[in-house]
């Protein structure tokens, strides 16, 4: 039973938040520091710029009210693109699994809200782990003995809405976005899944937190060190097991920040042209970043091309997916 990706879509918020704006907030950072430390040149968010300038989002509940889009709306836009690329209509989807790190409502779940918006009466539920969720979704779906003809896997994130913009680090990280993936074991798609894995260490779960009535916060140094080491391990495993050739194969990592990705690609000698990423201009989109990077290069996928996605983050958890163009 071969699991295939038939189509993958992405969407992002449309408000640009520049490094210069963050410098002008006078919170102890500057544009040069941001470029040197995390390599993000700009990010797209869903909070109005005048609102951040006035309040720094000191009341995240107010941030949710003034936001220009929701995780559900981002997910629906990504789903529309994924269905179009897969050549199906949303009415053909037989199951939805979803990851949303900060939904606007706990019940109904994000997956159920998406299914309702698509007018679908199908199984729809959460499979959540934040940043490494692309690997979790693929690994989870592969374990089913029977699947509907088409499965929709979504990750959607609007973390900017729960960012403390008085924090010089957190304010520079986040962008908002979603990705949606149409999968099937009954139809061959543009990509077939060769291998997947997912694992976690919950004893370190407090390293990344989004409070229910508060902000995102993390142990940045510990998470970065873990992320670099674990991603390198995932890449080495795939290199040894499948003989990856970085002169023609492609790597996509978790879009946490650009300098972290540079450390990883330098370690594994992955050339820039075979490193697909979007974090420099969009920011960290949590679980949506890596699959959105793949979706943005959909037309560049060629038969025989192998694409390794290695993702790490909240949980703390990690995983990888190796795909091959058909």
C-alpha cells in the first residue's frame, strides 16, 4: 500500500512585519541583530500594525479579536489550492486530520470547523504536535489498514496573535500560515511516501509553551540546540538508509529560523539550491512552515527527485518524511 501526496497547498497572512518596525518599537533589538541571530528579514502576521504599535499585544484575547484572519480561514485557503492541484473537489474528501497550535475555540475542534465550512459530514479530528506535525500526520495515516479515497491533512497557525511584542526575541520569530495536503493510497500522486518516522520526549515538553490565556514562550537556547542536533541526526539516518545525494535530492527543515537551517545544511553539505525554505520572508509558521515550503515549490518537483523533510519542535518531538517524485 503506497501512500501518495496528490496535491499540497499553502496560505499566509498578508500583513508584513519588518525588522525595522521591530527596531522602532524600542524593545532592545535592531534589524541587524535580528538578521544575524535568526536570519528572518520579514514575517507575515495577522495583527494590524497600529494595534501592535499601540498595545504590543499585552492582552492576547484582544489580539484574537482584532486579527485580520483566523486559523480556519488560512486552512480553507490552503485546502482550496491542495484540492485544485490534486484534481478533486472538496466534496470528495473522506477524512480530515488537523493540527492547530492555538485555535480560537477548543470545541468544536479546528478539524470540525473546517469540515463544517466545507459542508462535509466525515470523520474530522485533531492530530496535534505543533512544529513536527507534517511527519506525525504522514506517519499516523500510514498506520491505517483502510482509508477513505482522499484524506486531508492540515496544519494551520496564527501564533502572532499570542505573541508578546515587548519581547525582543518572540516578536521577531513568528509568521502566520497554513498548509493542506491531499493524500491517498488508492491513487498515485506527484509524490509517493518512501519512509516516515516520528518520536517524542515529553519530559522536555515545558521547553515550548503557549498559555491558554497568555503568550507563547520557550527556552530558546535549549530548543535551538536540540533542534539542530536532532535534525542532523534525522538527515544522517536518511543518508545512510537511502543513500541520499545532495547534488540532486532536496532537504526541507522546520522553518524555525534561517541561521539554524544554515547550521544544519552546512553540517550535511547540502547546497543552497537543494534547500527549500521560506522562513526568511514569512517567519516561523510552526507546523505549517515545512509543508508550505514544499507547496511553494510544487511545480519544481520532478520524477525521481527525492525530498527529505526533517522537522523538530514542541513536544519536544521530531520526525522525518522521505518522498519521491513520480
